[in-house]
C-alpha cells in the first residue's frame, strides 16, 4: 500500500511559509538591532526547520540551498562573521529564493533557468562569505577549563574523568589498552594519572587497580562514540565525559532546533548528543532506588549535574526547551486546522438557515399563531448566535498583512534612495479573512505610491524643517459597523494645482469648473491619470489608482483622501467587516424592498407633509441633506402621502434616505450582484427575504457621496 503524503506536504508548505515570514521579520529586526541574538537564533531555527522538513520529503533543491544559507548563519551565530547590512540583504534574498523553491514545489512546477541561475548566484555569494569566515581571526587566549578531577584542559577538547574499578585487572582487562584505543579517535592533549585511591604499601594488592585518569581529548567524535571505547569495562569503571566549550554551544543549538514533539528532559539531552542512553539509564536507576527507599526523588536534571554527566547550562537549555514545547503543545491543543472551503460552506449553510428562519417567522405572523411565533423568536435568537459564531471563525487580525509591508518599505526605500520607516497601529483589528486576502494588492500600491510620490527627499525635508527620515503609517480601526484602514505619509501632500492642470489637459474638467478639495483628490482615481514628471520602476505610468478603487469597491468598500500641503496625505479605506451576513434595516420604496447595514442607521423620523420638494431637513437645528430613493432609483408611481426618513451616517457624514415604509431589523444574507449590475452605483448586493422576494442592499457610502454632491450643486445654484 503506497503512503499518501499529500496532507503532510500541504502542512509542510503552510508551515514553511509561516517560518519564512518569521525569518523575514527577524531579519528586519536585525537591521535596527544587529546584536539581537534571539533574532539571529530565530532566523537560524527557521532555516534549520525548513531544511530538515524538506529532507523528509526528498526536496533536494530546498535542502541544498538552505544548507548553504544555514552554514553562513552558523558563522554569524558563533560571532565568526559580522552581521552587516549587506549580509542581511543577502539573507533576505536567500529567504525569497527559498520561498520560490517552496512555491515551485507546491505548484509541481519545474525549476526554470532564471530560478536556477539566481540560486547559483546566491550560492556563490554565500560561499564567498564562508571563505571570509575561514580566514583565521585573532583569538584571545582562552581561559582554561577546570576539569572535574582538578586538572586543567583546553576549552576545545573533550574532558574525560576515568576511575577504573579495583577488579579490572582480575577480569583480564588492561586499563592502558583503553587509553591507547581512545587515542585512535583523536589527539590526547593531556593525561594526568591520579593515585589518590592508592592505599598504604601494607594494604596494597598487586592484582588490584588503584589508578584514575584525567584526559583531555581533541576529537571530532561524538559523546556516544567516545563512551563506546570503554564498552567492555563500563561495569568496572566510573566514566564522566564533559563536552568541550565549542561542543556545548553546538549542543545548545541542537537542543534549540529539536522538534517540539519531545517533552522529556532525558529525551532532549540524548537526542542532542549531550547525554548517552547509558547515562540516562543510570540516572533513572538512581531515581528508582530513591523511590524504592521512599526517599524524596531527586529531579533528573540535578542528578545529571551532580554526577557530572552533563553541564548545567545544557540541562538549563533542555528544561527551557521542555517548558516551551509543553506550552506550545498546550496551545496547539486548543486549535484545529480547518480548510477555508469548509468555513465557506458553513457560512453558506448558516445563510440559508437565516433565510429559512425568516420564512417561518413570516408564516407565523400571517397565521397569528402566538405559540408558533414564540418558538420562531427563540429559534431566531439561536440562529443569530450560530451566525455570529460562524462569522467569528472567519475573522483574522490584520496585523499579519501589515507586517508584510515592512519588507516592502525596506526594499523600496533602498531602491529610491529615501530613508523611510513604517509605523503600524491597530494590528489586532479583526475582519473577514476573505477581505484580508483581497486587500493586500490595493494596500501595496498605496504604500509604494506614498513612498515614491508622497515622501520628499532628505534634502527637501530638511529644508522644510522636517526630519530627514520620512514615515508611512498603516492603521486600522472599527467604525460604524465596518473597518477603516488608513495609509498615511508625512510627505509633501497632493499638489492641487498640478492635479487640476493635468485634469484640464486630459479633458476631465473645464476651465470654469469649481471643485472642492475632495473632488480634486478623487481625480487621481481616473484611469491613466498621473502627475508624475518622471516615470520610475514604481509608478508614474498612470496605471494603478483606478485599479485600487475598483478592487476596493468590489469588496463593497470605498476610498477617500485627505491631504494638506507640506504635511502629508491620508488614504482612508472603508470596508465591511464581512462579505456574507449583516444585521440590516429593511425599508420599502414603491413595490421594492431595500436594506441598509443596521450599524449605519442613527434614527428614523416621519417626513412632514408638504416637504416633498425640499432636499434637506431641519433635524433639531442641523441641516440634513435628503436623498429620495424613489427618484434616485427612478422608480415608478407617486410617493405615499406619509413618508419616512432613515438617518444614516458613515465616515462622519450624515444624510436622510426618504422611503415609503419602515419594515424593521433584518438579517441579510448578502448575495453578490451579477456582472451586468456590478457598476450600478449605490447598490452593493442583494438578499432574499423570508417571502422569497429579493431585496437590494444599498451602498451607504456611495449614497452619502450622492447626497453631498446634490447639496453642493444646490448651494451653487
């Protein structure tokens, strides 16, 4: 039976992308804090984990390239190679190449010449780094290490403390033969013969061995291999093996890189090579003896250190790893991976349940059945709870999306020769994952535009009394039942005169037109519009801003601009929290039904008779622009004698929607409009009522724009 590795591979791809993101964030931290040892370790762990997992699936290209990067990272960790800005850039390029290799494998694609050439070029640069690291560096005299037996040994050698039992000679073993065999594993740099167990001459037995040895061994062998030299006398000797200083560092790295599924102290130390299985068994036997004697059982770590089997720092590292692994396992036990398609299916089913519930509620109302109406009311509450719970499953924090722009800002800053920092706020703001996935491209364009066009050069900024370093800020927060994402720069602001000149040149406006700032700023969203004097690799071709607005509107969102000359600009994107189900307010106009998001509704008032011709309403001393939906939507028939005004608010603006009937709150399952109606302004979707009729979901921001435009035109007239 063949083993299906499909699920395991998908997990590898997902986890590798997460590790690559962690690697990128750590490298960006190192640009500002190159001495951050934890960030260096994070980069190394990510590379090491990807290499190990790729090896399990036979992904040789990923393993080979990651191994080269890992070797250089190890030199950095050992302080044999300085972490320069150029080296960080190389590691970022290597990270990108590993991501391409993973993506190619995921897509089952073949490696083309460009990818192969790029990998070879990066590999050559890594080899040059290793060549530089191999140059002998001046090393200060190392402090000698004090051995367990009181001797001194060089910090780069293994230290063996060996005590033969008195009966070793009687059992036919020659202690010196084991010393000679040990020498075949490397170079014995120091050997001290200890006679502290030697008795007085009168009590000496010539067939007994009373000698001990303190040995310094320079060897590439591991601890288990060294221990195997004494395999035949293990029952007739006491042997303690301490790793050299460099090996301690290696063991610490190995412990840190071990998979999280190991949670036992002994397993961690044996897996890293710092402890042999025999030593572990001996220590566990000591614990069992203490337990059998009903004595307090000594912790394993204390036994290992007390009997000089493992250095204290290795035990400490293993205990820390053990604690982290248990915490991670405890945390992971609370999460379940679910495919996004299953969540989508659940949301759709909940939507159908909402529609069916509305139908049952309508039947109960028609039949005036009190008991049935009460049951329907209880069911509606439960359905609402199910809906809210299902929607929360799809909500993710926007912080991960924001953090990806740290790399964008870094690379673009270097490309255009400007010093720009990225500031992030509201990273814990949650919204629908579908929205998060689709907002990335518009945000990328806005951020790059802010850097290329918004932020001035260092010379200009200094001349204007600004700091040489510019800033771009990404912020997110909730407002009126939706989410607001802001891209703000502290640059020179939009040039009103230049925008108007370009608009007249392209015939978008006439010479006598008088436009408010908001209308002027919106001109940059016209297709092909650009005020850039030079075309760069980033922008200036007039392609992009119209696509930004189109993509945002496809998410039922809107974008607006605020700008002050010399101060900077803010691009404010307003999006719905979810694209699936909303709490709505149902209204009737003529024979149609219309829904607005409940969070945008402030109040409802009755429109007094005789105000049919006025386009505004005096609402407690406030002038409220009115938008008559019957006229706006070109509906047939005369308005009712008694009409109502639904006061809505969004982005700090208010207007009154004049409707015939108020039908109350309604859970709307939003269905997208077909392609034919995708450009209809003021309508963002549709929903199905309990009666089976279709109601249109109104786009409140677009309607407020219409009301503001009508009010401005009325004032000019």
